[in-house]
């Protein structure tokens, strides 16, 4: 869990700030594209993750997947209520880029698993490498007609 303390689902800027802090710890020597994710849990605590690349590119891990796996390992998968994601190329002064970064398709599917298990449509707050721009989406907007546990009769 994160030392950022607690926050609320109505504070996307704080969630993006936690994701930005996580992005600073990304291991992205190949793409130089750092991504950070912050998951807000139902009790206001935050779990973060950063992308982790591998020389065998297919084995790389996305920031959102790292954060969701961390929440799951702590028994908190169903407690995820909102997500903050930020990313951009790394420059000499940190992240660069002005367009908000959204989760990739794989991460949308992983987030959907948590959303369906938790019985909620997650708020996804997407930030840019630089600047204050935040785009907010419901997960169902980013992944319409999702396949998940409900399709298997699990929730």
C-alpha cells in the first residue's frame, strides 16, 4: 500500500500525482516510455505500479497490471474503485508529452477483471507526461462489451 495516505474518488489529481511518482520508478530501458499507475481502494488507500520491461519484449509488464497484481496479492482486488494512469517518454527532466495516456487493451481487460469482481465500473483518470491535463473515462467506455468473470458465471 502507498505512503500517500488516503484520498477520495473525487480527487483525480492526487491519484495522477501518485501515478506520476510511480512512473519515476519504471524500468523502461528499451522504449524509454515510463508509465505509472495508482489504484484507489475502497478505504482510501492507494496501490501503485510502474511498467517493467524485459529484454525479451513479450515478458514486459504494464504499470496497471503490476498495480492490480499487487492489490490482488494483498487480498484487495475487489476493493479497487478508481485508477490513475500517466505516461510519457523520459527526458532529462522527467516525463514529457502533453496528451493523456490511456491503458492499453491488455490493461483494460485486466482492470475489467477487478471491476467485475468488485461490482463497479471503475473511473479511469488519465494524465499526460507534463501538464495538468486529466481525461476521465468509465472503464466501460474504454472497453465496451467486455468479456470477464460475469460471462463465466463467476459474479
